[in-house]
C-alpha cells in the first residue's frame, strides 16, 4: 500500500467515523464504510513482508532510537494499550535474528505494560498501518549481561502495528 493510498483511506475512515457521519451516510452505510476500509487496511498491513535489516553503522546507541519506516494513519497506540503486531528482532552487534513473529507465521497480541521498557517507550504514538524501527540499549531491554540470554545486548526491532485494543 502506498503512503498516498494509506493516507486517503485513513482520511475516508476518519470521515466515516466523525460525528454526523450517520446523518451524511446513514447508520448502516457509515458502519459499512468504516468496516470495509479498516478490513482493507488490515489486509494490506498483514500482507507486508518480513523486514530486511540494514547493518548498523557505528557504536550502539546508549538511548532508545525510534525511526518510522512507514507512518500509519489508523488508531494510535497509547501507553498501556494492548497491541497486535508483527515484528522481527536482531542483535545490534551481530545482526543475528533472535525472534520473529513472521517466523512463527502469525502476529502476536500483548499489553504494552508487560513488555521490555524499550517497547513500552517506543510503541506509543505509533499508528496502525505503521512500521517502526526501535534500537534498544540493554538498560531498556533485558538489562546487563548474565541474566537473560539477550542481557547486555543492544537490540533492533522492526515492528508493524496491526491493531490497537
């Protein structure tokens, strides 16, 4: 889905959800427009393929780095929301993949409060349909080396936000 198509559909969905839409379109038609547009956007987002990771340049950052690859225009994630995502994660230093929902063949849903701090800080503000890269230093991921197998490592995630709530 191109950025222009996604943006136009998002605007149309917003019109169909706006106060008075039922008056303009009728209750059933406004609901059908919203449902159809969101289903099409979900399909386009779901058809997005597993991301490719560029090799990082330079030393690992000491703070969270957030980069939008594709800006979505659906519902916006807020702190503590439950989100449905597709994601892949690699180690910053080696580029080795350690986890991927694509590898399991299905998206995953979870509350942000239950995730590593880098996700709790990096997902809010993202909108459905978006793809975001998070580069997460150890103190916002799994802490220092020695505990978790990813402890002491800077991690890179690419996340597609499929649904909020």
